[in-house]
């Protein structure tokens, strides 16, 4: 589906969209204290606070509900900051619109359910309001695009995507693994769709917030959403990943380097064009080598077929993987890259051998 998006916020200054505020609105005093601290920095475009909080298990704090919406109205009146909150159903949308919320966002637990997204989209028909859509909890680009399409079909054009990372099993340095390539592919498919990095939910802790935020800007993403609380250790939800407004200004925002999308410097373009041409030539060579490798795999598949031998040979696969990892790391390549590449090549080899096996 072809979609054309408009900027989420009307601004004259060309810089990333900065969104900050507490994970959850807990009290009027807490919300206003956070907003005052952020407004004093003069850097924030949009104040965020969760009014309704979808939680993993019942019994956990699920937000104060609609009683918190007047607190957001006070934020706007006192600081001038536009406000945003999460919505997950028709009632949330109606309550938020009635309270004058400027921007809505759809959370990861809602994005994963097309029925819930459609309910929100139906409630938005005829309304002109920006909507931010977080990636689904699982790494499914089509599901993310589907949520965007549903909101788009409701007539909303000011849409942005929020990259907040993806759930995983096992140990990791992240709360939610970013899988940057998924957001990069979304940007490739929809170049005018703004992408905002939610570094709080990717990190899950304070000490890595800057590194993840910088990574997003290095990738030329369009904004940042960070959880900021006046007393983070006392937060009712996601305490470990929140920081104070003061820390946000001094240790995060002021240390970020905002990257340019391009430049008028002709020397830069000449140099980068030369290097890109070399990369294109290497890519051509790689494609030729991959094709040659698959021809060899087909030859192996024929011998296996003639001798009634199974395609998958685990010992040989382990040998290829171990050898590739050893050689790759010596050449300065990451283990993740080498393993991902070899697995893709191995699967393609299996596919070619299966065609030989199934042939006459």
C-alpha cells in the first residue's frame, strides 16, 4: 500500500523531535514537577505521560486512568508544552480527545493485536491528530506496517513510528533488543515516515540511555522519546530506566550529537561517491561468488541424491560455522554478522539442494 505521511509536529527548526516525561502519571504534583523541569531546559517538543498502562500481568499498576487527564491539561496551561499519552481502545481515544491531548500513541502491546489497532483507528475517523505507533513486542515488520496502515486508512496523515525494541528470551544488554535493521527497512519502504527512538524501553536501565539515543541519531532517525521522572527511584512503573529532568538535560540531551542528513560540501560527495562505487564493485563480486557457491551446493546435492544421503550434515555445518567465526573475528567482523551471514548462506544452499533432490 502506498502511503504519504506529513510531519507529526509543525516546526520551523530542523532538528530531531524530543519527547520526554514520566512513564506513568502518578499524581498531579509528580506530573507538574516533571514538566516544569523539562520545560526549563527549553529542549522538549512534547511532554509524555502514561494515563492508561497496559501491563504484562494483572495486579500491576495499570495507570491512574482518566483522572490524570486534567493533570496533562495543567501541564499545557502552565508550561506551554504539548502533551501525549497512550491509548489502547475506543474509550481511551474519546477521553484523551475530550481532554485536549495533542498527540496520541499506540503502545507495543496494542500494535501486536490488529483488532485493538482497528478499534483505535475507527475511533479516530474524522479526527486530525498526530499518532505515534510503537513497534509490536515481537519482531514483525509486517505487523508494524499493518498497524500504520490501519491508522492511515482512518484518515490520519501525521503518523510517526516509535522504535522501542523487541522482546526476547535469554540474557541481553537490552531490556528490548533494538533490531535496528527492522526500523531501517521501515524507513527504506516509507522515507517520509518519521521514526522516533524510545531509548528508555530499549535500554531498561539508565546507564545506556545515551549510547542508544546516539545510535538512533547516527542512523538518521527523527526523534527521541525518553522517560523522565522527578524521583525515578520512587516511580510506580519502570523505575530503573527513568532519570530526573536535570540528568536528562546534562547527561543525555546536552551530550547528544545531532547528525545531518547530507551536506553541500562537494569534496564530501566526491569522496563518498568514489567509496560507494568501490562497494558496488565488491557487492557485484559477492553476488558472483554466492552464485558459484550455490552451483557447488547443487553438485553436492546431486551426489547426495544419487547415494540416498540426507541434505543436512550437522558435523559439516558446525565445521563451516566454527571456521567462519574464527576467520571472521580475525578480520575484524562481529560474531553476530558472521553467524547471520553464514546461516543465510547455509539455508540458501539447503534450498538449492532440495530442488536437486526433488528433481527427476
